C-alpha cells in the first residue's frame, strides 16, 4: 500500500520508526488505539476512516471520557453504574481497591465480589479477569462494560487490573513486545499471578476462570490464553489482535493496518474463545478478529440487535483437536465495546451485548479435565 493512502497515524509511526524514534512511534500507535489524532492535529476533527478491501468503512462514534482524574470520572458515572444494589437480604456487593506485587512490580486493581446469600454454604465461584484498553482504568471499564451487574446475577468475582503509566505512558498493555508475550515473563506472568492470588483469597472454582479484554487488553487476553491454558478456561477478545501478531513496532503497524495471523498453536491446547469485532474498525483491522477466532467455523447466523446493530455470528462447537469458537462480526461498527454503557469510554450502546454474551459463553465452557 502506498504511504499516501495510509491513515496519518500509521504514516507518522512508520516514519518515526525509520528515524529510530521508537518511543514517539509507540506513542503514535497508542494514540490510534484510543482514537486520538496525531500530535499537532485538530483534536476536534473527525478521525479519517481507511478504505479496506471490502469497500469504504465508516467508524461509529465512541464515547471517550475526559482526562479528569479517575475519582472524578467515577463520581460522574456513579457507583451504581459499576456495583449492583444490595441483595434482598441486605448484603451488599464489594467493590474494593487493592494492589498486587510480584518481582518488583506493583499492579493496582479493583475487585468486584457479589454478595453471599444468607444461610447458604459458600460455593466456589467463577472468576473473570477484565483487561481495559488504552487510557482506560478499572472504574471506567467496569462502568462501560456493565460486567459487574451481569456478574452479580451469576455470582462471579471480577478483577480489573490497572496498567500503570510507569509501565506504559498511555495505559496500554504491552501486547506487541516479546517480553510480554510469554509464559513466566512480563505482564502475562504478572496477570496470571494476580489471578491466582485472588483465586486463593476468594475461594474460586479453578475450572471457571476466564479472561476478557478490549483492544490492547483484548490482545493481552489472547496472549494469556496461549500462555496459560491451564489457568484460563476460556477467553474473550473485543476489537483485539491475535497472540503473536506483532513482535515490534513495525509488525504492530502492519497488524493493525491489515491484520496478522498470529502465532501457531504448535499443537498445544488452547482455551475456547469468543470474539467481537466491528467490520468498520478503523483502528484494528477486522481481519484480526478473524485471526483470533481461527479458520475452523461452523454455522453462521445473521441477526440484528434491539438497538439496530446488524451482525453475523459464526460458531464452532470444538472437538478433541480444535477449540470451541464464537465470532461476532458487527456490520458497520467501529472500535468500541458492543452493547456497553455510555457512562464508560469506547462503547457502542446499540449492541449486541458483548458482556452478556461473553459471560454466557464462559460459563458454558468450564475447564476440561486433561
């Protein structure tokens, strides 16, 4: 593709990489992942949408929060957007702040714990690790996805780790760096250890531990599925990229622009995966969603959400040699969480409800015994 036909952010990042200005190039990629224009551009100007092989695509508006502190954003959204009201017996859900340290790195996180019904034995509960996108934080991501309300009904515990600005200036998970793509190293090891720590403190069912994420968080979720198939029973990827789709800045640019196949499975077991991706995603090409879901597909069903969003849902039940997959292609949708709340950033309330569908898929796929 000729450089003049590239979106401006891709052109800028490519040029910066060639000049050896790797941090500036990284910043350009991260601005694109959160839908912001390049430095010096009019911040109120619309972000241009590229033309892909299947014709012109138009991005849908994403609700982007301001740069106000997290506490102010939480106040605006209101705690009710993240935490359901007390149960009928008076017990309240817990929405608490914590930090986790491993090998010299500390990771803040928010934890949602649903109420325990009175007079019943404490059951082992499902656990969901939710990975936010660039510039988001746990409060914003919880409000936008409404996952706590859904987890409340299923009795599931939810972890929302917060990427630190020390580790990444834009709050992105470092999905395209080799040291953060392997078992036992970097962010995958840190997130897996956090998950295991919460499992021990909350009496979690080890057969029902899941991970999901948006954009850079979706890419890291798929990495965790590859690296820790013995920990995560299923994976949810929204507007993300396949594990191994990039190993440096240039390959990250190529993957986001045109799609990338990701790493080979090498015969290893991979957990079931549910994928959501907009066909008009101008930030992460929809071929990346297809790469996460893989080539094995079953019946395809076309439908329309209550909010008017059309989609094609393709499923494969899985087998002894292939993992179960569910791929939702959202026609004309952009880089935003489907069915999310306008109280959070990067959401498209038209639906379908990605949070509800992911949780339904997860609970239908507990860890298989070896």
